[in-house]
C-alpha cells in the first residue's frame, strides 16, 4: 500500500494512493472537508474500511 495525505501533517497516512495485490494495481482517493485537525484520522479509517469492503485489503 502506498499513499499520500495531501495534508500538511505527518501523523495521517493513506487517503490518496494505490495498492498492488495479486499483480493488479488498485488506486484510491478520499475527499472530505476537514474543519479541525483532530478529524484527520477519519480519512485513513474510512479509506481502510472501504478497501476492506471491496476485499482489496
């Protein structure tokens, strides 16, 4: 899994990126309006939940 946050902090990972699995590449992105820095972890959580629901991770 490879990702980029698009936000000026280093404590959040993976809202935009790609996953290589079984010889295939799956790209992903999530766009949320974040009003407070404390809400940043929601992007990573939602991304991982979505990828799990799609059986990618």
